[in-house]
C-alpha cells in the first residue's frame, strides 16, 4: 500500500514538466556588447585577479555553477562581424563583413589610412535577401529556428546591417518579435529621463515609450519586455537577448553606481561597473523566470560577449574605463584582449554542473551547435559554413575534438588615431600557438599562449619552422575563402600573403 507521502511524490512527478530526450530545448542566447574577459567576478583564467574582485556578477557565477565555463572562447575584434558570424556560421574571411556597419547604407565605417586600404568589403552587412550590394546573402540562424518550430524573439542590439537594407530589421532575418533592435551599434542613452535618446534619429532606442520618464534603466526595460514576450508562447522559444550594455555612452545605472564609488573607483570606472552589474541582473532575472516557469531543465542559456573591452578610449586614445590585463590590447585588436571572451553555457538536462573546458571555440561555432541542438542540422542553407558544433563538449567537458585552426581577419583602420595592434591585422591560432600578421608592415609574430597569455614574447625568430607552417595554413585558409588583401596606397600593390614573407 502506497503511503500518503508516496502518493504526493508521484503526483508531483506526474504534474511536473518532463524533459524527453527528443524534446528540442528552449534557447536563450545572451550576448553582451564590449564586455572584456576580466569584467566579471567569475574568473575565466587559472586564478582570481584584482580586476575580477572589482565587479559583482553573482548571476554569472550562478550560471557557471549550473553549467560549463569556456576558458578559450573567441569572438572577432569588433561587433558586427561577430554578430554576422553568429547568425550565419561563417568565418569573417568568408562573409567579409569585416568591420562594424554604419547606420546609413553605403557608408564605410573604416577610417582612411595614408599607407594602406581595404578596397572592398561587405559594409552593408547581412541580408537574407539576395542581390543587395555590399552584403553577405545567407540563411540566418533565427530563420532556420523559426522554420524548425521555434518562436523567435530579438531583444536589444541588432546591428546586423545598415539602415535601408533588409538586414537592418530583425523581422526580416527570421524573428517573430523585434524589441528595440535596428541598425545602430549603440544606444544614444540608457536613461529613461532622456527617453533612451529617442531624439537622436540614428541611435535612439526604438519602441520603449512605455518606460519614458520612469526610473527604468535601459537594461531593465529590455529585460522586462523580453520576459513579457516569453509569456506569449508555448512553443519552444529562441530568445536572442542582446543587451546594449556595456557599450558606451558611460551612464550610471543608479541601482549599482554608488557601491562602486564607495569602493573607490573613479566615476568612469564606477559607471562602467554599474553597467556590468545591471547586465548581470538581467541575466539573473531571466534565470529566475525560467526557474519559476519550471523551464530551466530543458533550456540552454549561452552567455558570450561580442568583442573585448576597450583598452584605450577613442578618440584621443586615453586609458579606458576598463582593461583586459593580463591580456594584450582590447577592442579592435586581434591580440587576446580584443577577441578572448567570457563564455558560459547552462543546460541542466545535458551539461554537468560546474564543469570547465579549455576547448578553443570561436563565434561561428554557435550556429552549427544551435542547429544540432534544435534538431535542424539538415536545414537548407544558401551559405557554406565554417563553424564546428561544440555539442560534444557540452555533453562531456573532457571530450577531445580534432585540432583545427581559428582565424581572424581585420583589414581596417578601426579608429582615427594609432593604437597598439588596432589596425590591419590577421591572426591564426592552432593549439597553443598564435600567429599574428601585421599587414601594414608585412611582419609575422608568434606567441605561445600556454606560457605567454599576454603575448609579450615574440618567438618568431626562435621558431622559424613553426612560423612557416602556420603562415602557410593562414594563407591557405584565406585563399580558400577568396580573401582580397588590402593594398599599399603608395604602390597600389596588394599586401603580401603571409606565406610569401
């Protein structure tokens, strides 16, 4: 005879949502803007640093405890290339949206340079429609998921393409709902009393009138809108939560700002730290929602940043409000400070809690991973992809995937002023070796990331055989994807291929 306690247990089991192996999970892609590898209290290195101690990100810590932390995760040096790679599975050398897109179409965002210039690239961004000049035509991730039965929600920063092209509107790339996404790369303001910069035609955040002149900071407003959208669906959902934070302008989130001032941070640093903590609260609010709705077990949350934090602040290149030490440089650079990112994935039904992996992954890997998770790997795509699924790693942090190369290509001048490692570079990582190609000076540098994560010791002169091998691989990778190298403006000759040096 079953006891009352036993009957109650069976009733709870019967009434609770059960996860079946064949059930496609809900997906939350949480992408932060301009967040550096060290801008969190959750360390992504072998040790807790003083920079980690600066910030409070309890929900990143909570997510890491629930899931898997990636200590070798990479994006691209700037925002739009990362977002296009995420949406298409293509490496930047293939999609050629190699710099951020301007708000207005047909306006190049790269600054003129007196000695070198990239003549042609896809400066209008991503398009799901063929025939749009200077765009990459591709089948975007949300369109594939939508066709697979997902309810697709975009919330926050889009910046896939320039205004006046189809890709500027998230509804044209496969989302059922668009909250505040358009062609701009940052908000005019985070502040409700400034109506989130609505008076600014290009960078005012659209669609948030209900929060004007309240006390609701932009990060919070977006989170509330996202959760309200989730309440309207019973399908498996794909929420692309792309916070505008922590991109400039530096404006204090008053909920957290005073704590950092009291801690002794300079005002600019305190404002930045408050943006970080507000972003972290957004992550926590989404996790709480999933817990309350009993959706956590079969929802995968992927946390990532689109490029490194600023190391120098344009336009005068003064020291920025953040830093990436011990990594070298920052946003705009192919050095580790510009491309290595904090990444966490939680999926309790599959991932062992508190696991850590050193497997190198790059932003285009998210595309095939999510298609495999959503049972949509056989979807027809118009593009050839470069990413590799890391689902085997999620299932077992110790799994060994075949060694491959990771490649970055940034043939542009990011800012008007000079900065260390910020203009005209390509790079390749294979194992622990990192090869950097200075296109302007046609010079190769080599680093061993296992012993020199800060890229302080160039080993090119000591390891000429390794330089030769990696230069050959970098060249082959770029040629296969039909890369057109920049030209020297004085001679009109293209920059040499790495293996020609």
